[in-house]
C-alpha cells in the first residue's frame, strides 16, 4: 500500500511494482516452514492437535503477510526494509526449527521468533520514520507496535509455564487477527485511515500470487520425499502422479482471473485488500492439508482410508476452493458457481469412501477439481473484462 510523502523510505506510486530478489528469497524461507507444518499435521491424530497446528500455521502466515504489507508500504530497496526482511527470515527459521518440538520444549524459541520479528520490525520503522519526519507513516507503525506489544504479552505468558498454554496463545493470535481487521485502533492515534488501504499497487497482489504458487509446490515436495524414502511401486507412483495433478489443478483454480481480482481489490474502500490476508490464510490451510494428505497417501496408497485421512484428502482441496470463493465474494458477486459445484463430487461418495483405498479417494477429489477447471464458466461475470466491483458501506 502506498502513501504520499517525500521520504525515501515510503514507497512511491510511480515506483517499480516488481518484487525484489530479497523478497523472493524471503518467500522461499517461509515456504520451508510451511512444509514442516504439513509434515507436523500428518503426525496429529486428534482435532485438538490439528487446531494447534492451525494456530502455528496462522502465526507463520501472519509473519509473512505483515512483512509483505511492509514492503508495499515502504520501498524494499531501502536498507531499513531490507533489514526487516532479513530479520523476518531469521524469525521464520526459528519458528520452523521449533515446530516439531513446540509442545514439549522450544516454546520460547517459537514465541521469541514470532513476537521478536513483529516488534523489531515496528521499532525499526518507528525509529527510521521519526528521523525522516514522516508523521503519517510513523503513526501507522506505532499502531502496529502497540498491538503487537499487547499480543506479545499473551504469547510470552503462554510459553513460561513449562508447556504451551494454548488458551493464552489462542488469545494472542486472536488479538493479532482482530486488531488488523479493526485497522489497529490505538489510544490517541485512532485507526489506520481507510485511504491508506485503497492506494495499493500491483506489487502486493503479485506478492500474494508468488507466495501461494511457491506454497503449492509443497503438495508435490512432501510425497516426493516420501517416495524417495519408501521405494517405488506402481501404487506409490500413481499416488505421486495424482499429487502432481492436484497441484496443477489447484493452481488453475487460483490462477483463474487472479490478477484481475487482485487489481480490483483496490476498489471498494480497500475492504478486499484488508481482508486478503484472511482469505489467503484459508487458501494456505487448504494447501497444507492437501500436502499432508498426499504424504500419507503415498506411504499407504492401498487398504482402507481412516476418517482422519478423509478429512485431509477431501477437506484440503475443498478448503482451498472455499478460500478462493471468499476472496471473489469480497471483490464481486461473480463466482462461477457451476464450477464450484464440482466440489460436491467427493462429498457424494463420502459415506463409502472410508472403505476405499486412499489412492482411489484422491482420484475422486482430483476428478472434482478437474471438473471445476474444465467446465466452461458460461456467462458468469468473473470472465468478463473489467470486474463489476462489489460496493458496501461496512466502515
């Protein structure tokens, strides 16, 4: 997001919208953390365990998302912003290292990596913007600093009890999410003005697309590693090919008019731009679940399919499509419902799928995605040039 001003640190509207090489490196580091999250999900056998993984995934995604927004507000060619990117990379590595042991030890490593990344970013911005005399941008960074200090108290308190206090951590991540949705209302400063969310460039949209495309690679990465450890046979190869096909189909689902949608997000008083981190979190959760499911399917492609596997195999792609639909609804009403209806295919066979081999269940899910992608959209407005942007008065 761009703001006016003459300070070199603040991104200019006429500046380049291309991602820098450091930003792309930043993405790769975070995708590695996502792969570990998917691997951790395969080891969970309860709903509560899955919820804990979702909480940690949200923390990882929130770190990426807020850092990406920082490079939209500010010029990533400037040294303070480059320092912020590097610190975020270190934080990502710290969270990734802590993930497998976060419920036993490494609590403080995960929390310090998360909280430290956000607080240091805000402190660097406030200090740099104070020197440059850019009051509007400094006030915005101060709002972020205030709320991450509040949530940081709960993060740290939840890690000082020997075992994770998931109630404290849930409160902490809820504060982070709700404060952002409310535009960081801060004593004496108020909320971030709506106008600062409406002047986005194509840079932010491209950042979301680049990261999600990289994340989709985890769907083929994890089963490939599993096959390399387990040896080749016809069923495992078939499962690996199914994972590859699913990855391509999900890419097609996301890429359908993605650029047009993200450009249109600058309209509607910035509402889609403000809520894009939430809809893309749903998309990312779908990717993580799908990658986890294929790691298990490649290991055991035959036999019956446990209920927990069904949730991941069917729920992962469905969650991804749901996230895509949510984002379209925020921009316009032009959802291609005749395509989305194909996601009902796996649900129709759900009563019998538990007795089927996991490979067959994944094939049915891939069939539903293929129908979503290949069925002509007809006259849906999403396919027409110039999106009819949805107008609301929610603020």
